[in-house]
C-alpha cells in the first residue's frame, strides 16, 4: 500500500529505494517513541504539483525536534526542496508525505546525540476519514500538557490515538472524540474538531490540543468568509445536538460528522456554514479562490 519495489525515499542524506533502507534496532525511536514527524499533502493543481502549507509543516517539524532536544540541522527550505524531489522521483502528484526524524542508537533515558531524517511519500487521493461519521466520546483522555509537550508532533503520543480510535471502531463507531485531562473536548485521534451552533463556529482552545495546521487554515478561511469562530473550553454536552460539526486535519481535510454519542447533529449539512468551509478548503488546497463554485 505504501511502497513498491521501485519506490524512492530520502533517508539519512541519500535517495534510496524503500526496500533497501535500514534502521538500527537499538534506536530510542523504536524502543521509546522518541521521534517526531509530520503529515503533509501534495495536490495536482492546474499549475502543477503543489505541497500545501509546506513551510508551516516543516517549521513545526523543526519545532518538534527542538522541543524534544533532538539534534536536527535541516532548514525549512532544504526540507521543502527534498520533499519535491521525493515526489518527482516517484512521479507523484496527489500524495501524502511523511517526514520522520528518528534518533540514534541509545538505550538510556537521555536525549540522543544524532538523528536521521526520513521522507516518504505515497499516492493519496482522498482523506483518511469519511464524511458523515458517527463518533463517540472516548474513555481515553488526551495527555496532560504538564506531562508532555502536546503542541509537538511526537511519535510516542500516538499510542493514545491508536487506543482511542480502536475503542471506537470496536464499539461500532467511525472515530473517537477525546477529552482533555479536565473533561473538556480536545480533539479526535488524529484531527481537530469544530462544531456550529446558531451561526457561530466553536473549537477547543489551545493548551490541551495539538493546534493543527489545518485548524489554523480553517480559522483563516472563516475570517475571509466573515464567519465568527470562538476558541474556548467546552464539555461534550455542549457539542451534542449542535447544528453541524466536522473534524479537520491534513489527511482528513474537512470531514463531516453525523452524530456524537448517537445524538445527531440537527442541521442540514448542505445549508451549513461548515459546508461552505469544506468547499472553501478544497478550493484552497487546489490553488483556487475559496469562493469558486
């Protein structure tokens, strides 16, 4: 699914076949989840292949590495150029890119002395979440920000996401909605969340969430469309039965939600502000005007 015999990746300073790449089994990344990564999408547009928000993603990758005190010397410009090279060598337009910074062999609980950069890419034509999803409030909570750097995109954090997502699927739902340590709505297993009520959009405030690049893009779109956005703490009870709701993320894009804990969202999606945002986002990633029909 992700690579074939001739797939090329960037690995530790060279472009190599994915089938030939090797890593060390004594890495802290493997044993302790001490690694950082990004999820980035490219699109085939009228002006050629375009990586959406490439600089923002790579600025965050560098921030995540710095936050974990991982040695990492690549500049954002170098990372963007390498990503386009990976796409070109694999003949990809609509694709998902996964840059990953992994640590050197080190079985101690101390920061690594070296790191390696991996950039992988594979064809991707649609989001990983479907529209009109039935979601449930998870029994798992997001990590306490006093225990983790929640604004960094750290590999080890996603064990929490796997547990929450699988719990939801095992119970017959499409996805999970996780709360923070205080019982307020945080995010899904891999995306941010918005809900709409009486012409206003609401989303969890920063502090207990990964503030996604797509989340920031949605807020930018709302400013241009004159849609009010309120960032605040709220309980799931306030979200249940709202007019509309959606998850958003690089891979998910803007994905419609049908219900929360079996309580349907009550408005007609096609008439909602959220639907306008979904269309505007799709136009934006393709390099078009957000108001284009």
